[in-house]
């Protein structure tokens, strides 16, 4: 007899050739998932505690919750997928807002299957934070062809730096930088060979690129500008909603949140609704690593990235060579590839689907190895 500890129970259950129904039941019992619940009314908290225990899970509460000494409590719910299914049914017939909680739990357990993608960055700017990513026309043309050859999935082209401390760039200047690249892409018939994304907050630039075959708009302002919504009207393009606190010039001046996840969650909810009303349903979410966040904020978002899967959309992470690496271990921007790979692989572990990066060849290799291990 020999005992082997498993990391991936689901894969081994499948390989064991269990009965199909038995496999489905067993696979739901694999992982315990934890949720931090805020401001649950005292009666609801005690009902939830009992119902969670009845399903085989638990809801951890402060000791005084049973005495109803406060109006509401925070707590941690710990359940497997199988237990969650049973708990949701029970909560749907309960008062005190527990029906709404049941829907939220159900959303967090929805199955998502989106492909993993590498998004390569091309900056036709003179001032991007990573000097090696700055490209003139010839350099950008060469890099586009290299990325296609490497097997990159998406190429994200930007004509305005959004590094911390940068100012907004005029539409005229951005167009001057982007238009020659656009003409090259069209003249070389590259649109059909790879997905092109425009990294812009300028409506005129977004519309110009969509008119020429781009299929994604990556907006650091998260489509908060009504004119950006107008620019994607009528297009079946993918819209990247990124969260940013403040603006690039001031965003890293002591960013603060009362509740980081609640504030970003609320922002995504508002912007998703606006895009839906605008007729755009192909959405990607980006928590905005380094955009109005401290090191602790960035780390918390990466650790708990799966939280945002409840929206049902792919998640994009872009931490390529960013200063959070320097805050963990002092290093200049040219020395941050290893740190970048560590962050991005952990992001994949935690629910990311799209990785935006400068070093595409290294990321493609890392992704293939990661997929083989999973």
C-alpha cells in the first residue's frame, strides 16, 4: 500500500474512469472555497451559520454574534462546490437578504472556459516607462512581424504613455503616432493573421482602428468617457474595462480605498451595464495593476483575482516589468523579467485568462510549461 497526496483531484478522478455520475458528484467535493462576507444582518448571519453547517460547510463569525450584540457582522463562509449547490437552495427561501446572497454565491461558482492568451505590447511612444518597448515606425513594424512569428495571440498597440506621472496626450499627437502603424498593418494584410487591440482612451483613435479591422479596444479609463462608448457603438469588438483610481499623473500619490474589492467590483458593475446598454457584450476585465494602487493593493488583487470571475468575463492582467517588483526586491526596469513571470504565472493560477506583456517569447514558453503542469 502507498499513499500519494494529490494537487489535482479532478484530473485523477477522470483518469480513474469512475462512473460518470459518480465522477460529477466527487469532483464537486474537491476544493474548499472561502468567501469573506461583509455586513450580514445578525439574524441572517445566524441562519447562514446553521444552514452552512447542515450542508457540511461552515460560516465563521465573531463570538458575540450568537448574542445579537451588533446589528450586523462580517464572517467567512467555507464551502465546497457541492455544499454550495445545497446551500444556495436553502438560502433562496430565507429572509434578511439571504436570497440575494444565494445569487451572489451561485455567480461565484459558475463555470468559465476562456482560452489563455498572450497579449504583446507595442508602444509607439517616446516616453513609455520601459525604454526597450519604445518603438519608432520601423521598429514597430519589425516587432509586429516577430510577434506573429512567435505565436502571440493579441497585439496591443498604444500611442500614448500612461506610466505614473504622465500627462494626457492630445488626439492629434496620438493619431500622428498610430496612423503609420495602422497603414502598415492594413497594407500587409495582417488583420487576418492575428488579433489587434488598440490601447487608447481617445474616441477618435478607437474608432479609426475599429474601422480598419482592429477587434479590441483597451481603455485604461474603463469607458467612463461617454464618447468612448460612442466610438465602439455598432462594433462586435472586445472592450477591456480597466480600473484606475485617479489619472496617470496623480494615481500613485498615496492611493487609498475603504474596501478595495468592493470599490473595484462596483466600478466594473457600472461600466459593464453601460457597455451592455450600448450594445457591447464582449467584455474583458482588468483590475489595473499599478494604476492607483499600492504594493499591498496589487498583491491582494493578484492573490484574490478569482473574486472577479463572478462577473462571467475573461480577466486580463498586465504587470509587465512594473514598479511593484522593485518594491519587493530592488531592481531597475531592465532586471524585472523574472519578477514579471512570477506575477503572471500566479495570476494564471488565480483566474487570469489574458496576460499583457513586453517579453512575449519568454511568456509563451512559460505559458506552455504552466499549461502542461495543469
